C-alpha cells in the first residue's frame, strides 16, 4: 500500500470513552493517561496577567460514565503542565466529586516548574465509578501560567477555572468555564481492567472536490485510546459501494498520543456525490475496542474535472516579533491535520531580519500595506479570507484559534483544475540546481483557469535554521528553530508567463541556481505554484494549485530513478506507447497511482488518460527498471 504518516508536533492528552477488552481484563496493563488537552503549553488566552500573586485554580472533570468503565482501577499520578514557573511555591493538588464542596483529597506540592510536573499521589485513589471525578491544582503566582492547548474548546468538562486573592481556606472556590481551549491536566490510571488496543478518529480531512480514477489523500488523525502503544492499524474507507481497506505498519503512537495517517491510494471509479466514511477496525492486529472509531465527511464531489488540491500557506514573521512564536503554534495546530499544506514563511512585516529577502518585502507592500504594524500574519492561496472570518480586506489575515481552522478547511474544499509536477536536477559537485515545472489542466480545458495573467512562481524554502527569536515574554531565545524560510525565488517576483497549449499543457523553461555553501541542501524544498498575478490589486492573485519536492527530488514512485535518457524499450506518441519485447510497461499518475499496464509486445492506448503529467516505468528482462515522464 502506498501511504505515509507523519507525527503530530505534540503528544495528545485525550478524553477516553472506553470499552475494556474482555480478553485482556485479567492482566495488568501499561498505565493509561486520561485528560482532554493536546499538551501544547499555550498561554494566549484572554484572562489578563496580574502583576501581583493570585491563587489560580484549574480542574478537569471526568463524568460518571467514564469512571464506571474504569471502576476498580487506581489513579496514581497527576500530571500538571505549566507554561512558566510560578512566582510563588504554594501549590496543592486535589480530587473532588463536586467543585462546590470541599475536596475529599488534598496534597501539598513543594515545587512546580515550567513544563510537565508528574506528582505521585501519597494515597492512590481507587475509582469507585458511581460519581463524576474532578482533578485539579491550585497555584499561587503572578501571570497567567496555566496551560491550555490552544485548540477550540472541546466541551465544558476540560476548562474549569477559579481565581482569587485569598485561598478561602482551600474549601469552596468560585468556578467558571474558560473558552480559551482545553486544560492539559492529566491523570494516570493503573490497574487490571484498562483498554489495551483502542483508537479513535481525532479528525478526518479530505477535500470536497476530488478526481475520478486518480488517487487523492485522506488525512486521518489517529489517537491512541488504550494502554498499549499502537504499531499498526487497519483502516477502512467507504465511498458509496467502493471500499478500500489497508493495514498501516511502522507507526508508533504512545498511549494517549496521536499521529496523522494519510491514505493516498484511494480512488473512486465513477462520478459521484456522497459522504466518505473512515473506520479504524483493527489496532495492533486486534479488534478496536474503542466505541467511537468511525468518522464521516460531508458530501464529496467526484468529477473528472478535478485534481487533488494543495494549499499554499504564506506566513509573515520576524525574529523580532514577540507574538510570532504563538502565531507559529496557532498555524501549526491547523496545519498538522493536513498532509497537503505547503508552508512558506516571509521574514518581513514587523521588522526585517537576517532571513528577509527583497521579494518578500514587495509582496508585503501589495498584500497589506499596514502589516508592518502587526505580525504574525498569513495568506492562504493568496485568497481573501473574510468569507472564513478573516481579519483583513486583503488576502493577509491574522492567525487565531477561532478562524484559522476554518480557513484551511475551506481552502481544502476549493476545487483544483490544474496539476503541477516539479522536475529537479542537482549536481552535488558544483551545487548547481536545475528546475523545470510541468502543468496540465484537466480535460485540456484552459477556461478552467480563468485568470487574466496566469504566472508560474518557483520558491526555494529551507527548514531547520537555528537562530534567535523574541517570545511573548520579551525574552530572547538564542536557539529557536525557524522552518519554512523563503530563501530565494527562481522566477520573477511576480511570476513568469504561462502559456498552455491546445491540450491544456505547459512546460516551463529550465531554471538554474547555484546553492550558497551555507545552505543545507538536505533541508531545502522547491515550491512551485500557478497563480494569477496582479501587482496592483491584492485580491486578484488567487493560487490555482501548488506542489513541492525536496531539492534533489524524488519520483512519485518510491525507489524509481527518473534519470532515463533513452527510449530504447518503448516509444511515446500523442496517443500510444509502444513497448519492446524485452520489457513490460506500467504508467503512473504524478501522485503515484498506476493507471495502465502492458505485457511484453503490447501497446498501450493512452487516449483514455486525463490530461496531466505521467510516469512510464519499463521493467526490463533480466532485472532493472527505467523511467521517464510524459505529458498527456
């Protein structure tokens, strides 16, 4: 199966709706962590930051329905995350069945520090199972040091807060719900009756408009709801009567963690409008014991006019922008749910820094002349974001937890009609990079790209640059990781002209650039996109589609070289591929799906293929393969 997965940037902490496996109910298991937050130490919540010490109480609630399923097991630890060290060290952890009454369990904690604090209970609590349970902590400190995850508030169980200038004898406190996300408080449960192999769908993301007979990505955030680490899962995707089941190996999701798993070889054979459902059926080779393991999308539209959509994200940032690390985190929480977001960062806006290039400043002048008054900011597909609640009348908007997720979801649903393929060549001896970009409009219909000045843009982007960064406490971080940094633009600032032929295809000139020696070639990506280009009108620069590939490049077919320089084993005409007796032929779409096959001495009629970029692989008698690309 062609698939890939990527780890989310944070280990999640999850509310568990549990069904313990009867087969494993008599054996002691690994500890189970219960909670709601995702572990992100976010402090950007609207509560103010007092300059004098106050008592800050936080609690999360586990309902009796959950406690019943964990009855007989014990809570042995409380895990308390803090965004910064308390200014005082007057701390309590507590357990309660009712926040309006005195806690039945109180324990002093002599020292809490920034980050995660794991506190062993002096007396483990055996879960009775007939009452809700609140776990919480009381801290005395200046500033808002508690840890929300920065996500949308999941429910009113994960966000109990109370503040006061006195401790009220540690009995009854005035509690309320904060809407700034989910608290990251955790409880560690041990015992003989815990769920073993269990998983749920944390999120399901797939673009609304997808092609027929060509694979498209389905992004599934899998969260571990059991005690055992997850090493493999079996996922079933259903669209009307078309079913695809795949077992994904080589993953590693710890208890209560999550990863993004992308199914990228699912295809539908007929024009359709219907919802897609995804279920996690097996975990570690055992039946999934979690009840909530199925997710369904709204209606998808499958049509031969569409190609899979990639989302171009352009962020404006600066090393001297104190709020930019928070902005990075806000964006990353949305981006980590999608495999098709291409992230580029322009270092300009609040202030220029060592990563600023002149072209980014030119974009800045057009897209928002007032952006210099604030950072961070972002553009998505260079499209006006007001329809999603964006903060500006231009494509530039401020990333915030309320609107950023809807921006990515909305742009992921936008149809794409043109596919791009990047063909790089890199000479390690002289560090010379050469790049060619091919594009193809579906059905050969150039009217699908309705801009008045369609142009090609090619960026070089570098990840993993370690440099200083100011944070929201006005501290200078000496070694902050800067990713997605725009290093150079191969085309003109406002793109190079694109002319499609009568079949809707385009091949660019070859662009050459010698990489500076201080750049790490292994961390460089080539980003290409087609967009309308209007340097006078901010809202007339929509991006039609984008693509990216590492410098040095990899074929869409894993392990297959694209250095084929002769066609001795086959010939290609406009409507047919003719094979020689010595080989068999496979044809793959640009995203890796096999679309045609021919045995020895057979020709392949390619008239039925949609217009686009394809890869031909010849498997030669005696071993070995050779490939080349062609545009239909």
